[in-house]
C-alpha cells in the first residue's frame, strides 16, 4: 500500500516539474505552424487588452491549458493542453455540423 502511495506521489511530482510554461508553448506553435504560428500569436497580442503576450495559461500544477482572447475584442479560443512537456491541441467544433449531419437552412 505504501508503494502505491509513493508511486502516485512521485508521478504527481514528475508531472508538476514537467508542466510546460508559456515560452515552451510559443516554441511549440513556431515549430508546428512555422511563421503562421508566430504571426497568429503576435496578432492575438495586438488585440488583447491588458497583457502584452496575447497567450494566456491556466496553470493546474500538473497540467496547463493555453488560450487566446477572452479579455479584449477577441473571443476566447482554447488552443492546447500541456501535460508532461507535451502539447495536445484542442480541436474546434465545426458550427456548421450537428450530429454528424450538415446543418443547412431550407426555405
């Protein structure tokens, strides 16, 4: 029983120590999307109110969520989860589709 508790605590400590920061997220965006990723973060910084970075990080100690907007004229858009030094992109829902069918207006 003590071994299980020790391993669980060790796992939580490792996750907390490898929780990626904002600079690592910016690097991830640049590597994944190239110049478009860098420009999108700069545009978000221009349109954000109050902060100069444009990217926000919600830190949950063992993982983080990264998003843009929500404080200026841009609506909040969740971009990715960061866990153990890795990033998992958040897929946007397509508003034109509902229940797997194309949503259309009929007259």
